[in-house]
C-alpha cells in the first residue's frame, strides 16, 4: 500500500499531520498480514460525530481506544467493538463510526497494546505467536471492564451495554457476555467456539455457553474451515441447556460464506451475507434493550 493510499484513510487529519497520525494513532493502518486491502471501503465520515482516540489508564500501560459517538449527546447506548487478531485498524474504526451514526457510543479498545503491534507483522502465524498468545483472557476481560467504565463516564449508559467482535473478537464477545452482568446483548461474528485450553485461556465459548448474561447472536460461515459447522451445532445445544439468556440466543450459519465474510476490506467479503448480518446485529441490539 502506497503512502497516498494510507493518507486517504485518514482524511479528517490535516495533511501536514497525517504522517505523524499514521505512526501513533489507533485505527490508522492495516496489518501487513492482510495486505493488499481495499481502502475504498473506509467511507463512514465523522460528520455529526465526536470521534477519535483516547489513551486509557489500565494496569501497566496506557491503552489506546478508538471511540465514536453522536456529538453533544449523553446517556448513549454503548457498544464495545472487539477487533480481529489484526488489532484496531481503519476497518474497526469505521465500524465504530457506523454504530455512532445509528446513535450509539461505540468504543474499540486496543487489547493487544501490551504484547505489541499486530499491524507490524507480516504473517498470521507471527501475530498468533507474538501477540495473541501473550494476551490472556483475564487481562482482556479486565481491560474491557476499564473500557466500559470509561465509556460510562464519557456519555455512555453502562446499563444499555452491548458487545460485538470479529474472529478473535467474536470469541471474546462470548466470554465477556458471561463475565459482565450488565451486558444486555452480544453479537459474535465467526468467533472460535471450541479449542485447546491453557492457564492463559482457561475457557472457550462452549464452556460458558449456558451462563450468558445477555442473549447472544452468533454469525458464522458454512464454509469456514477454522470453525466447523459441527462446533456451531455443539454451541447451539449448550445454549439450549443454559440459563434464560442463553436459551434466548441464536446462531446463524451463512452456507455460502467462509471466514471473515463481514470484512469488506478483504477478499473474504461476501456482500449479501455481510449486509444481512449487519441488519440482524442492529435488530438484535434493539430487540434486547441496548438501543
């Protein structure tokens, strides 16, 4: 990607400041591991919004978060947006602005901040071993707690809280739904359901599927080789045996899509299913009291 392409991703920044912005800001660049990308998909502007970066104090570091909300509004329904393994880049920032245009305060924490910058690495294997493996679930839950607390103090309504996540973030959406009693609803996009466990990753969604605080909508691709449909069916059965919120959850499989079908900046994008999933997500948050 050329410098001109990168510059085009941050039109709200004065030209003389773009280079520094790209070096320092969350939501600025794409991960090397997924280049080339379609920069023209980053189209949601900031008109009518208060949007930008905040450095949030969490144990040991200042964690960047990208936020977007309707300007001048308070007591806003709040959505935590959890990134893929590639961190908070322009696509995730754009999703935050899309939610803000719908009336939400949307906030995306850079949960990999302690481990390093996944955008600097060239392969998914490197990101997994050097970044993801060094970001334990307990730390992620705590950092999202801090993000929610910050959002509540800056125009958000902690009692109307939703969470959505993509890929790695899809798994986190499941876990955080079971972690925080204030979660009204969750939407998990193709997050892993089963897998190996360790001290840093002691549970998977299948283990907590019956203990959710808010109903969860799971959106999966039928052609996703990393998340077999059989594991989705396992989760469906576990949800049916769980508490009220778990029983109220729904899992949808898009038979013609693979992994990352919502990622409109990548070749994996499937327009029809992505648009349907986005509408289902909006309806889900409205139905369950977040909006």
